[in-house]
C-alpha cells in the first residue's frame, strides 16, 4: 500500500491523497493491478469534496504525463509505436500516444501472449491504424520510434541492440530500486528525462542499477519534464538522439485529475452526491 499526499495553492487550493494497493496477481482474476481511491479536500476548509476511483485516475494521469513527454521529446515524424505490457495502462497509453502523434502502426507484447492478442482485438476497432500482437518485446520494439514499457518485471525487458537511433522511450512500469525495464546500455545511450529528480535518485531501478554497473554517472539526468515545459531545459537536439522519460508518478498529478473531475461532476451533475 502506498500513500501519496499533495497540496496545491493558488487559483484553486486543495489537498489530495491517493491510497493505492498494488496487486500484480489481480490480472489472473480479471481485476486491475491498482486498487484504491483518491480523496479530494477543500484547501479553504479541509472538507472532503470527492472520493474518486484510484485505478482509473492512475491509468489516465500516468498515460497523460507520458503523452506530454512524448510530445516534448519524440520526433515530429514518429509514428511507429511499441507497447510492452497489455494491461489497462497499456490501453490508456495507446489512447494518449494517439493524441500527440499521428500513429501509423502499433505492436503490443506481453509476457502472456494471449493478453496481447486480447489487447489488439479490443483496441483495433477504435483506430484506423493496425494494432498487432507480437510474441516478444524484441519483435515489438524493432524499428519502433515510440516505445512504452508498462510491466511488473524486475529484470530488463529491453536491450540496447533492439532500439533504433532516434527513438523515444517512456519507462513506466518499474518503480522500485531493485527493479528495471531496460538494461544499463540503453540508459547510457539515451538522454534521460524524469518527472522528479528526488524520486529518481531514491526509487528508480532503471537509473540506480545503471549507476551501480558504471554504465552512467550521477549527472546523466538531463532535466525534469516540468523544466522542459517552462523552457528552463532543452529536449531533443538531433534526430538520432534516443530520448528516455522515466516516470515514477507524482501525487500532484492525482490531485489535479481529481479536482478536474470534481469540477466536471459539479457542473454536469455526474457521480453520486451525498451529505456528510
């Protein structure tokens, strides 16, 4: 179980906390891996304003942040997408990637091939471009120029020799110091961007294990995504650059999403309203 509290001041002040449980084996019984809720509180009075499905918030806000990173870092011409991990996050990321790039082809791989097939069957009717289930991560990422990894693996699922020059990677799955989705050589060959340096230095096995192996030095992080958004740092500088965004998740993302949904629910009278 993880607790993720946040506060925002300014035009709309609010407190939020996401309580989330991570159960990888839930897939086997048809349930989401993430279970929990986001609670939204008034920044003026502390009153509880909303309780929102934490699994849905996690899927949407995580994919949205990856889409922002892709918009900032992937080549404008990037249109070949590989997704490693065919769960709910994979579906959310396909939706998000299609918003920021004109996709022409998608390949999806999963440790259980039948899940990749189910993904392709479910998502294909929603898009004009082909979505293909493939048997391995290597088959998915060969020649891809946008790559998303959303796995529960602790050992690398991607190798440097599979990655094309000029590709952009969103690493979303591994969030513990001992777990990683790519090998050290891939990290070393990439320009690395993160959601927050402090989190990366403590939690990201993709970064920490590459440091431990001597593949990279402590100055390998180029910038936070927020620094790119405000023009404080530069992103891609050449077509052949391999760019990498390592996402660990920030509580403010959950707070912003919950507040947006609360405002929409108030305006349109959605949801269930109760008196406390």
